[in-house]
């Protein structure tokens, strides 16, 4: 006789103001309403499909399609947009869907109606509460930038901060003499007590506020990638990482000038690349839950930032110079203005367009549903007529040159092998040191801080200052 084993039922406790249960994805609309209501009350929560209201786990059949339907329902029916984590989980002996969600852009609407969580109920929000949430969201003093973060002075990337301060002083846009971190941040209005505001943490802390995803794709489509990397850190650090990633991926050509001097020219102007990268952080919608992205295809390079383009205007208006600046993050953009990383007169897109036009590089500005992308089109050297040089060899040579220059710039202050390797986006410290650090040391451009003990655990590398010729 065939014995059928009955699976035991597990109970994971009652619903709360931040935990919601649904028996199956057949209750999708009710689930969307609960997510919005919890967000409006608590800013984050968790929802399970496959659990009864009393906490009894009954499970449900889960496929890629069922996970996709949850994601699509959230994208289609909850506004402003959120980006939850949706995954299949096993509770006891049964499969369930777990949705972890959070957001700071209250009020959230589900099916165009705002609701708020009260105990385990989702009640329609009163008009006064809705109006107050709108005022807070749109009022600068309640903005994400000005909220006090969990990060303190101890979390600051001192190298990034020192580099920024020197750059701002060299630009003549910061005139005070103080260099103490807390004093400077006070003057920049980026700190409250011992805690940084979100804007200050985003700019200078190695924390999870910023995430940068970068990938190279084998073709012109988002199908097969040949490299993918993800980093968190400060705006100052991640903007450099993004720039170097693109520099390493681009093709370069060499022009021979008078006296046989060599001039290396990238397929996309570096000034335009830098402008697009720093703008992608300066105008990011930080509480969207999305990452900044760099995507490199065979025919183009895309730089994406979360946060839709300002309503009612187009990129062309800014290129023509007819629009006043729209600052989503005024504290961040003002701080970057002091260091000349950004300007404050809505000229960023125009500078990108002008630099690309002068270089004969096609550029497009794409407004997307939840973000904005600058798209640089690459030169297709493989279709040119006539004999061709070894583009791959040239690219590899120039890539190594640019990476070495980057190392020398980074090592103006002593750095360990691991620090250099991680900063450049590599993992294998031993291989990286042999391929890049050793040649620089042999060439006299880089030196050890403890040369008589090469294997010292305290060993660091520093750039050799070149003596000026008289």
C-alpha cells in the first residue's frame, strides 16, 4: 500500500503593521494595497504569498512567471515606483514568495488610492494626512538630502574628502582656511551634531547609500555580458571608478604630431564622459532603491541615473540654453560646484553635446520612465575601408597606459597593494601587483615605502614625484 506523507503545518505568527500575508498570488490586488499602506506608515515591510491571515504556512506553486507577475504588479500599480526584493523561500516544508520592500517618497498610491496601515488593516488615507505627506515630500527642509543619516565622522573616506577639499580650494570656490573635517562639513551644511546628513554621507562615506553597477555586453543587446561589477561607496570614489571603467573599455587612436609626438585620442571625449558620470550622481533620485549604471555595448556606452527627467521640459531645452537649473539634490550639487565637478547654471547637457559634436561623436539623451540615460555611440572601426591597424593591440596598450596613470594618480598618497587592487576594480592582488605595480616600480614611477622589506605587511606604494626640469 502506498503511504502518503502529510506535510506538517507551520505557523509564523500573526500579521502586524509591517508584516502582511496573502494565501496566494490570486490576491495580488489586495497585496499591492497592503504594500502601499505599510510604506505610508512605516516606510518598509515584508509580504508573503502562501501564508494564511493567521500565519499558517500553506505554500503555493512558484515559477519564474509567478515571481515576474509580482514584480509587474508592483511596477504597474504602485506609485511612486519602488524596487523590492522578490524571492522564493522555503518555510518549513512549503514554498512561499517573500517580498521585502521599502521607500521614503510618501505618499504611495496603489491603484491611484492612498491608504495607511492601522494594525493589520489598510484604510483609505484621510485628506489632511495625504496633504501633509505631499508637503513634506516637496518641501526642501524635509528632503532626503537633509535627513540625518546613521553615519558619523568615523565613516568618512578621508582620502576622498581631502582630495575634494584641495580641489575646491584650488578652484577658488572655498575660501576658508579650516581643514578639520567636522568644521568643513559644518560650513558646507552637511552635518548635524556628530552625524552626517544623507547628502554628506552620499558624498564622502564608503557606505551603501550609493551603488554602481557596471557591465560589458558581447553585442548591442542586453543579453550576454562579458564582465559585470558592482560597487558601493562615496560619490567621489564611484565617479572615478565609472570613469576608469569606461576609459579601459574605449578604443583609442594615436595621432603623430610635429617632432613625432604622440597624442592619444579616445573615441568619446573624456570631458563628456566625466560630465555625464558626475551628473548621473548629482541628479540621482537617491531614495528610489535603484543603482547608477554604466553599460558598455559594441555600438554604444550608456550612463544611467535613477530619477526621471524634470516634468514639462526636454533635454533639448537645456542644450539650447533656454532653461533654468532644476536641482533635485541642491546640497550635493552645490558641494560639487565648489570643486568644479559640476556647474550650477544647467549647462551640463550642453557641455556634453558640444564636446561630442566637436569630436564627431553622436550622443543621445533618453528620458525613461524611472530614470535618465546619456548614450554615447562608438566609432565602428571594423567597417572602415582600407587596411586596418591592430585595433585590439592598440586598445590593450592604451588601456594599460591609462590604468597605470590612474594608479599613479591614486598613489600620490601611500597605498597598500590591496587598496590599489580593490580601487581599480580587480580581485587578484598578486596577479594585479605583478602585472601593473611591478612594471611601475621598475620604471621608477612608483616606489615602496619600505624598500628593504618588500614583503612587509605594512608595505605601501607611493608615486615618485618628478623633478621639474630647469
